[in-house]
């Protein structure tokens, strides 16, 4: 599975930055919008696995954003963030298309768990573990072993390896890796993918598993 991409729409700059940082630390790719209009644009041009939307935006109600996208056929899971904790507000949120409701203040661990749970619900059934020769990628536990040795990978390294392993035998382009494993903070023209792949190669050791297809991308053989 590729890294999960989340849009956080929160006008409070400090809280928005904290939520984005917390989700990124948990392995999600995160885009950040500060208002209704910016979120509306990002949803139109990007594919997200989950939306985290504040109700009190400077240019509108976040719930109206959710309602509009539900009416347009969007089925992306939505977590509403709000200080409104009345039962009527929560029921209104669910009625307009929200999937979950988190009242401020909240624990970052809880929000991360709720986002992860919503994303898992919409995933098609997939193997929880991929084994290629002496390499094992354990998705639920986010662990990688080679020749029985547990490797310590960063979230980005795990995301890249996970996608390459899931697509073993095919070439994954740099663009696909950027779109699946990074967020809008990444610079597509930079060498971020090459740097992460180089780090992965060092950690995976010999014999080499990841091959470069010049001008296209990277691949792992189905039977290394």
C-alpha cells in the first residue's frame, strides 16, 4: 500500500502545524490548507485518503465544504475538528457527510488512530505481509526484515520500500513515488526520491534489491 495522503484544513496556524507534524510522524503524507477556498482547490486537484476539516474556517463552515463534496460524489472519509461539543452539532456533522467527529482539545494519538482507522476501512483487501526472497515487509506493524534481521527505516523509507515491494516485477516511476509517498512539501524536481532510495539500499545491504531503470524509475525483482 502506498503512503496514505491526508488533507488537514485548519485555520489556527499553530494547531494546523501541530496536527500536520503529528500525522507526518505517524507515516502519513499531509497537505495543509488554511481556509475553505484553499481546501476546495486542493481536493479538486489531488486524491486524498482522508480529510481532517475544522468547522470554523475564516471563509466558511468546514461542514459546508464536506456537504458540497458529498453532493458531488466524493466519498473520501472525513474527520471533523471542532470546539462545538453539543450532541446536535455532532449529529448535524454526521448528517452532512462527516465520518468522525473530534472535539477540541484532543490528544494527537487519538486523532492519528481515528484517521488510520477510517483509511483502513476504504482499503481493498490486501496481503498484510510481502515476502520477496529474504526480504519481508510487514504492513500492519510497519516492520521490515532482511535475512531475519530487523531493519530500522524512516517513515519515508518504509513507504518507498512498501510500494516497490507491492509492485515487485514492475517499474515504479519517480512521479508515482512522489505522489504516493510525499506531500505538497516535497519538491518534485528535487532528488528526494533518489536520496531515500540510496538510504534504503545502504540499509538493505547486499545483494542489492532495488534496481534503477534509467530515466524511468525503480524496481524490485519478484524473486530477488
